[in-house]
């Protein structure tokens, strides 16, 4: 990884993803987590403070080692046991049906082979487990979509592989999940091309 990906981007990401609205979305989503949790795209560990007491242990994966400095600081402060792994989410070294909950927050936008990652999520999730997600992606307004497609090449460079125009609902459904809940909305105080959110809970179809 280059200097931008390994040094500058983790600091930028940590700041951008630390807004009050982001924390509100995290807290609402993660209140549904329980048991053994796997978090794909752990980043700098901003989710940790929002996990409830119903979570017994967290296993994480993030491909960028540059996230470690901030992530490890937050892990040290967490009352929950965390097994942190710098690995690719497209191929996970965990047994089938290992976790009660899988969490994914603003991560599917930047995984190169997102279908492979979602197949891994489905594989490691227990039969009655829950997949909790909040992601930004393709908007419901054609005018906004037009700008998302135009700006996507620039976003990929600035956002270290992040895509603005992935339809998260279709991606999750196409990988054999069904939705217990699924909401879409524009994040307040965010530009519409980057602020269209998909938030929900899914189960194995």
C-alpha cells in the first residue's frame, strides 16, 4: 500500500466517519448485535463504543494495516474481547456458521469483489444469525445517480477504492439474503451524491 492509503487515508477516514449523524446510525444499528460478532471492514474501530452488553466477543477484519494505530487504541479501551485481523474480506479463514452476528458499516462500497465478500458473510453466519449493515450507495433519484456515475472515478481515488454507485439492496439480495428490515434515506448534512444510505438487518434466504 502507498503512503496515501496507509497513512493519510486512515486519518481522513477517521475524521469523516466520526460525525454525530454517523454515530447515531451506528448506535441504532448495533443495538441489534448479540453473541459472537464478526465485523468486516473494522477500519479505525469507530463501532466499538456502540456495541451493547449482549455482545460476548468480536472478531474483526480489515485489509488496511494503516488503520491499526487508531483501531488498537480503541480495542484497548473496549470492555469486549476483540480478535483483530488484518485480512481480506473476500476470503476469510473462519469455519462455516461461526458467528451469531455479522456487522458491515460503510465497507461494501470499497471491496473490489463485493460478491465474494458477501458470500463469505453468508458462509460464516449461523443459520439464525443476523447480518447488520449500513452502507452508502446508488441513490433513488436519477438526477443524483447521474452525478454519482460522473464522480465515481474521482471518488475511487480520493476514497481509496470507494464507489458511490453500488446498489446495496440488490447486491445483498443477489447474494441470497432476505431483509428483516431495510430502510433508505439521505444522511442529514451530507451531499446527496454521497449521502444516500441503506440500513437494515438481513438473514440467510
